């Protein structure tokens, strides 16, 4: 995503955007996608795990916090990854990115 928007990042940097604002700009869209995928995947995972655990004599109930923890971990991992790439793109020389066409 940062590679595709390198010119936009260069223009924003020249106009005075901070590294934090550029990171927020790039992270916002990606976190939204992770959230939507979590909302779609959680009920499917709960149904599949519940159906699988019904076949055992001694079974446990799946608690809600397991899914919340999985969602939180996935958001943190994606945020760290996107932030690293965003910061790397924001710290690059904007003249170099605007010169290449």
C-alpha cells in the first residue's frame, strides 16, 4: 500500500505532514479491513469449533474472551506491520519519490 501511494506520501511530506499523520493515514484503512475480517470470521470459527467439540464426551464451552483476544492480537500484529512500513515510507526523502515518474 505504501509503495502504491508513494507519490501521495511525498506530496504530503513536502506540504508539512508529520510522520504520525502519514502513519495514521495508511493504518486506518488496513485496520478497518482487519476488523471486518474479524467480524466475519468469529461466528464461523465459533460455529466450527462448537460443532467439533460436541463430538467429545467431556467437552468445554468456548468463552467469548478467546475470540476477543484473537482479534486484539491480529489488530496489534497488523498495526505493528503497517506502522513499520508507513514510518519507513514517511522517513524517505520526498524529493526522491516525487522525481521518479
